[in-house]
């Protein structure tokens, strides 16, 4: 990586801020209330960055982000819960193998579908479903075999270290699970028009919430306790963990968006037909953006689950799924820095200051004021509060305009310019 | 390549047999499940069907508003469910605060009491319809009209914002309060049961086991809905404004050139759709006598699913789709588990979008430049 002034400045400021907050937390100057809010701000940044990738950069209006967030949260929480409360690695191994095998099943099915040319979408979807079911059953059976050895190996480590390892894998697995669900769900719905897609994803969020409400009876996960809420999750998410994940996500997104893949993703938002004419596989770009965005949502869910150590299906109510949407719209569609700033502003100002400063009756007014802001934003400033501002490090470097050198190239450019003026 | 040279695999691909087999399996599973339960207890099954019809007609009224608005401005009017809620609340206040349903008896004591109640109930419904129409026209004027040329998603986010605003403004303590409120019906309930003939069920009495019961609420819902549907069909098919609506839905710029006041037509469409939602709000509240500020969200979304299922933009489609949705909801609530009805509704949506995105009655959409 080339270190220029902007890059260096960006990293110094970012890491400085993170270390400063960590020092303030360790010294006890920053109360746990504010620390939690900062963590939630970082988690919301990751969710919203994922949504911004789907909606802001790829142009797919998704309301399903909250559902994937819920999947990641519950999956990760279940893994660490089983490790700390039941003292075995059952959740870890089973989920690991299911995620891995389903991933392989996707890969193989994709190859098969590509070979069977002219397969209609419904048949392809049916093949995927069958493959996933088979892979999941095998994964559960294999995972059971591996529970005992894995538990032994992890138990031989110091308890704190093993917990951190389990936690890290759990969070990543939560993200992967969300990504795989999103891939399967995206197969039928990604081809729809934008607002149908929005409704289908909203439906997805509602389905997830209903399933979580009945997670103990219908899904058979006793420890999730359904609508009573899941307690006893270890509070492992520290400020450094969320900061680390946020940094990785920022680098990931920056590098993706600056690559040719990123430009392809953005071109789909700008004009699908033109992108297709340029040889871009529109369906593939949509899938990449959707799956990656959902992965980020699942990751953030895993982080969130270990902040308070408590999960309740009402947290994943579809009304709340508009929170990341509001953050993305306010931060600016297609702006990474705007999203992060808006997420922290949302957490600190709306959840923090206003709750402390304003009288108790404000809670009822909150959702009256939100939509009015949203309406005014849509009418007056559709580019977002920060107006597409981007830190120089994150700003996209566009290829330099083409400069003709030889006489022949010059005449060609003139000819093209004249032709385009004729429109 | 000749047809004879196609291998078995190619034939399977060409005939889309994998997808068809998958669907057939799914349909068989559903029939097996519902059929097994129905054979266990036929009266219970018929009871569910009747409840489903009652719900389906209410959904049909809401779905029509969605389908009409979507047909004309291509906007999923999220606030429609909250207009429905507003209609229910207007009727709640007009009945319990102002005793509007009693005015014929007070004003004309010589009227037969039955007729008086009918007129009173109809005027309650009419008041809700008119207030919902005014509300929807205001929303359209303030929130949607300035965004008519903006990207469709901006309008959709605005619609979500309007929906939130209506809900949480309603939740304020001095508006509708955030609590469940018991709804007072404008008429007394009369129940019948079917067991070898239709018998009147006396108040407070238990229906004999193994019988199917229904009440005058069901009859009122069906009669009012059918009257409104016929009226709507008349407006859309026979009147000048209906012709203008169809023209605007077909091609907006051209209809403007033909001298149609497009903004006026859009406004009227919102008003008609909202008045149907207002009537649906009253009927829903009489059937399930409770009102609360968020009551419009889930029925609104389900009615939208019904509109998509029937083919968005198609009036008979919305009606058929809503009846199917009503049955699906009641059967899944009765035979799987109550909260699962929401999940089933959206599973249907995803299946419809997968199999036939244009819906049952929808025509393939024209590709627009």
C-alpha cells in the first residue's frame, strides 16, 4: 500500500481516537453507559455500512438488513452461550460444519447450475434448497462427532483465552450464516424490481422475528427462550473488539469500492441496462453486494449480542429495521464516512444525550420527529446530511481521463465527440 | 438440434420439470397437512373458512387502495395501512363519543329501529370513508406530490416516513393514546349456528359442539364490501373519471396531452383508495373489537401481499388475492400456530414473486425506457 499524506493522516486520527477512548474507558472517566453507546455506535456503523453497500452503492432498496442482523446475533449468542453455560463446544462445531458444508454446497450447486444451461430460476432455486438441506443434515451429524474433541482442545487453554477464541469464531460464523441465508434468499428476490425487493426483504425481517419469537418451541433451541428473551450470553464485546472489526470493515469496503468490482457494483446502481451493455454481469454484482452487506449485518449482530448479554426478539422488530435505513439516508447514500458519522451521531445524540437531557415524555415524541426529519431530508437534501462528504483516504480515485497522444488517436476522439453531439 | 436428439437432461431443463416437481411437492405437503387436519374435525375447518372469508373481504378493501395507487403512480403507499387505522379510530370516536349511529332514531323516532340502526351504521362508515379520503389527499399533496419526478425509492422512503408519522402521532397521549382501546360496535351482535339448519343463538348461550357459528358481522362485512366493490367497478369502468384514471395508469404524459388533469386524477385515486381503507377500518374494528395505533401495519402489509398475489394494478386480482390471503392466514393461525400467520403471509409473497411475479391476474409489465 502506498503511504501518502491522506492515508497516514486518516490512520493516525482513527487509531488515535480508538486508543484515546480505550484509555478513557480504562481510567474510568467514560462511564459504562457511554462506553456501551460507543460500542452500539460502532455496531450500527457496521450494519449501516452493509446497508449502504446494498442500497447506497448497488441501488437495491433492502429492508432485510435487520433480519440478517438478528440471524447473526442469535447464531453467535447461541455458540458462546453453549460454551459458557453448558461447557461444551456443541454450538461451535455444529454451526462451523453447517456453515462450511452449506458454503461448499452453494459452490457445487452454482457450478452445476452453470453447466445446465437454460435452467429456469425456479428449478435452480429448488436445486439449491435440496443441496442446502443435504449439506445441513450432514453438517449437523458430522458436527456432533467433533464436539467432544473440540471441547477437550479448547478446555486445555486458559479459560479467558478459549472464551475469546470461541467468541471470535462465533461472531465470524454469525456473519457467514447471515451471508449464506442472504445468498439463498437473494436467488429469487434479487431479480425483482426495486420496490418489490424492498417489500420481500421487509417480509423476510418479519419472518425472522416471528421465528425468533417461537425459537424455543418451533425451532427447538431451548436456550433462546423465544419471546422471553435470551439471557446469560457472555459480555465479551469490548471497545477494542468493535473498533478492530470496524477498522477491518472500513478497509474491506474501501478496497472493494476502489476495485473494478466496486465500480461494477456502482454501475449497476447508475444504470442497469447500460451496465449490462458494458458486459457487467448485473445479477452477479447484485448478489455480491447483497451477500457482503448481509455478512456485515450478521457480523454486527454477533458483536451486538455480546454487548449487553441479553437478546430479545423485540430488538429485531421490523420497525427498528428503519434505524439503519435512516442512518444511511442521513449519512448520504454511497458515502462511507457519512454513514459512520451518522451512526455514531445516532447512537450518541439520539440514544444518549437526548435521553438524558430531555424529559421522560420525549420517548413518545421521538418517532413523531424522526419521520418529519426524514420527509424534510427527502424533499430538501436527498444527498444526505453530510452531502456526500468523504475522507480523502476513502474518496474514490477515478481513472485519469484519456489523453490522446498520436495524430490518429486525436482524430478518433474528435470523431467520437462529433458523433455524440449529434444526439 | 432436432427435438428427437434432445437428451433426457435437456428435456428436463426445457420443461422446467425440476421447479415444477418442487412446487408439486410443496403443494402436496400443504394439502396433506390441511386436509389431514380438516378430516379430523370438519366443523372446525368450516369455521376457519368462514373466519377466513370475513378477513379476506376486509383485506380486499385495503388491497384495492394499494393496487389502484400502485397502478397509477408506481408507489407502494406504505401509509395506506395507517389510513385504515385512522378510519377505525374515526368510527370509534363517532360511535362512543358522539353516538353518531343513533342519529336516525333520535331524529326520526317513527322509523323502525332496525332500519334506524342500518342507516346509523352506514353513516358511521360513510364518515370514516370521507375523513380517510381527506387525510389521504392531504398526504398526497404534502408528501408525495413534490417527489413525483424524484427516484421511486425516495418516494418509497417518504411513504415509510408518513406511515411512521401517522402511527406515532396517533400514539401520543392526547391523540389516540398508545393503549388498546375496546371498540364499541354501532349495532348489537346476533349469532347463528349451523347444525342441520340455521338456528339463532341466544345471547350468552353456548353453541352446541360440532356446529359452525357465524354472526351478523360476517353478513355486514360481505354486504358492505360487495356494495363498495360494485361501486368501485362502476366508477372505474363507466364514469369519466374512471376512464381518466385508466388512461393515466396506462400512459401519464400522453393523457396529459389529451387534456386530462393528471394531478387531479392521482388525487382522486388516493381519495377513493383511502375511502375503501376507511370502510375496511370500520369493518375490521367491528369484527375484532379493539383499536390501537399500530393496528394498520400488519393488515396493510398483508393487503399489499394480496395485491401482489392477485397482480398489482388489477382490481379483480386484488379481490381474489385478498380472499386467498384471508384463508391462508386463518388456516395457518388455526393449524400451525398463531404467530406463524405473519410468516406464512410473507412466505406466500416470496413464492408468488418466485413463480409468477406478475400475480394471478397481472399482465407482463411493459418494458419502459
